[in-house]
C-alpha cells in the first residue's frame, strides 16, 4: 500500500470531490432533459391518440375493414344485394337499370318518349336504392323471423326476389288473376292467370303463401289476415308492399287496412306512384293529406284535426323516391280495427275534404281580407308608416294578424 500524507491526500480529495459533483450535476441535467423530452413526446403522442378521427375517416376505415372481413368470411349480418337478386329474377323493380342505356342510345326504344327526366324513359323502375336502404336490414341471416306481404303477385318475379333477398321472412302474396276463370260481373277473372306462369305456383298455393282474391276487397283482406296470416305462431308483420293494380283507390285501401296492423317500426310500401291516370289521385290527393298528418301536433292554438285519424297516431315518417313511397310505423302497438275503420274513407282521394287543409285555405282568405280591411298603417317604435313605406320597413315592422 502506498502511504499518502495528509497534505497530499487533502490536495487530491479537493479536485476529486469537485469532479464528482460536476459529474452528478451533469448526469442529473442529462437525465432531466431526457425525461422532459420523453415526457413531452409521450404527452404529445397521447394527445394525438385522444383526438377523435373525423367521422368520414372513421366511416371509411370501418367500411374498409368490413369489406375486408366480408370478402374473406361472410358475416351473418351482411346484407344481400337487392339489385343483383332483382336482375337475376327479372323483376321490373330494377329493370330500369337494364333498359336505360338502350333508351338513352335510341329514344325510340324508350317507353315514354320525350320526357325531361331520363329515368322516366325506359320500362322498369329503380327501386333497388330504397329497397336496399330500408329492407337491407331484413336481408341478413341473423335477423329475427318476420312476416312480409306482397300485394300483386303477377308472374312472381318480384316475389321470388323477396324470397331470395329475405330468407328469414314468412312471405305472403295476393293475386286476383288466379281466382276462378269466368265473367268479371260474376266475381271471376276473364283473362289469363298470370300467376301460374311461375314455376313455383303450385308450391306457393299449397303452402298457403299465395292467396287468390281481390286485394281491394276489405272482406277478403280480413279473411286472409285472420285465417292464414295471424296464426298463433306467426312472426310479427313488419313489411307490406302494394304492387297491385296501380289504381289510386286500391293503393289507398292497402294503406288504410294494413298500416295499423303492421308492428312498430315496420314499413308500408306503395309502388308505382307514377304519372299515369290510374294512380294520379294517390299522388295528388292522398299524399298531401297523410303528409299533413305527419306534421300534425294537436296544438290547441290551432284547432285542426288530422285528415286520417286511424293513420296519424301510428305514423313515424314518410320516405319517397321516384314512383315509390314508404310509410314507417312508429312505436305504437299494432291495432286490430273493425271492417268499417279498415275501409278507405270517402275523402281519402279528395284533399279538400280534409278540414285541416280546407281550413288552411279559408284562413288564408280570411287573413287577406282582414289585412285589407285594417287601417293601412303599421306601427314601429311608436311611429306610423304609410303604405308606401311598408315594403321598406317590412323586416322591422311588427303586426298582429287575427
């Protein structure tokens, strides 16, 4: 061991202690700086993660993930493609897509020539968009069983589309052409039976899914509903589609009978609301009345009544696309009305028979006459303006119209 004198030891310990302290301070500063940098980076990263992505990005990501998943393993909640299935079965509900290109190329191939709206030219419709959006949820494998009624089987191309599109549905259809052949005045059908052209015609009849009769006859509707559809183990009636005679009275009758019987959240669909003489009154007379009822509040300040008392309390929404409308049920329970209340009222196709609408017209007349009869001045902050200044002061002037 080397002996170190106290003098030399003291001299050595001084610089050593200073070096040691300097190292500690330097290390502390470096560590603090590293910690600060790491902490700030961590906070910044965390703040970025906590910022929600814009909704359109989230939708895009989810949509992309869904596409990737369904392309590998089909999900039980995947919706079927109404357009593809409709084309497969040749239903006119989507035939507009098939015939539009030829119509645009050669106007002579158009059903309606010279129309301003190009989609009105070809034969067939474009119902796939509204059906996919509103019936798509009913097309999944995991949807609960439900009941579906079509009015107007014809050759069954639409019905077969529904069968494949909604495999969990208990489907029913009504058709007048398959009743007994004979004179119409005897309640029979003098023309061809279009329904028997369907290869599954006998099968649908035997299964009591195809019901032959006049779907505008309330007695027939009530009979089929009570004996063939409303059986003890029947699933809830969720969707009714009117694609029958395209007569305004028949279309309205379908709504009055079936809408109250549809379960909460269900849909009443009416097709072929198109500019043809047979259906025009549904568009011009029925729709304005039920639209009035959609916005009815029963405010005591405005003593008016709904146009259709059996429909208004059950109506949640009305959604229309070209030549088709969907009336959505609210959450009120389904109702079993008697025959009288299930029958289309007389004024259903005459909007002026609805007091709510006719009163509005009368009130407008009264308002005009009352305004004209009052002194031709308006008050604003205690000042009086002559008629010549009304237009310029209209935004500021206050007035009461009784």
